[in-house]
C-alpha cells in the first residue's frame, strides 16, 4: 500500500513536466509549383494574421535546409517564395504565428500567412498563406492561397501539397536528446 502512495506521488510530480511546452525549431519553405496552373483566389483579407503573434526577431535562426532550396531553385518546376527558420515553444495547446515577407503596404505584404502548430503524437499543422499582387496604389488586387492542414512527423521534412502552392516544413525538438548512434558491431 505504501508503494502505491509513493508511486502516485511520483506520478503527480512528474506528469506536469511531460505535458509542458518544449522548445522546437521550425523551418519552412513556401514554393510555387510552376507546372500546375495558378489558382487566383479572392484577395487576402485585411485581418490575415487573425490575432497571431509575429515571429520575434530574436527567435529567427539560420535555415538548415539550404540544400533543398538549391535543388528547388535549380529546377524550372519550382519557385521558392519564402524560406524561414525560427525557434518557439510548442505544446498541447495550439500556438499560432504570423509570418510575412516583403514590403508592407497598408498592413499587407507580398507574402503573408499564419502557421498554427499543436503537439500530440504528431504535430498538427494548420497553414494559411497568401501570395499577393498589388496595384500601383498599394492595394491587393489578386492573391494565391495555400490553406492546408496536416499531421506532420517531427524531425522529418514534410510536404503540404496544395496544388500550385506547397509548403515544406520541418519541426525539430531542441530539448529532446539526440538519438544514439548504432554500435558498429552488434554483440551476439
């Protein structure tokens, strides 16, 4: 009976740390698939970021998927529109960030969108990006949209295919221990 009480107490102390938010590096590459005809949607809404927090400049990191970007840019089949890497905490509650690139015009950018992520067995990703065209007055006249949800596997490069636009994303834990190398010789 004493063992069960000790075990219960131990589980109570350890359980909150299991569900605590951990630090992750997120890297994404937004691409246009040139072989697929562009689907022009309604113009991006003015509230495109919908309350999402912008990525802090302090959390930006040097991208590591440069080899993949080189392969994509060397092919006429793809145009790389955006490549960013940052670190942030992720947990059981969805975390939504606003991502933009280019010169802001009346609160909108040439590339803008949100990325919502939630940890579980896999990481649930909800991507909503707009690639905008502006007129001479700075008003959005046309947009291409990527709206995709996915269950991505952490530590692996995942592709979210949305027809003419696609998103490569890699989410890597910065706090989990690195996997051990396999021994050269397996003992009998």
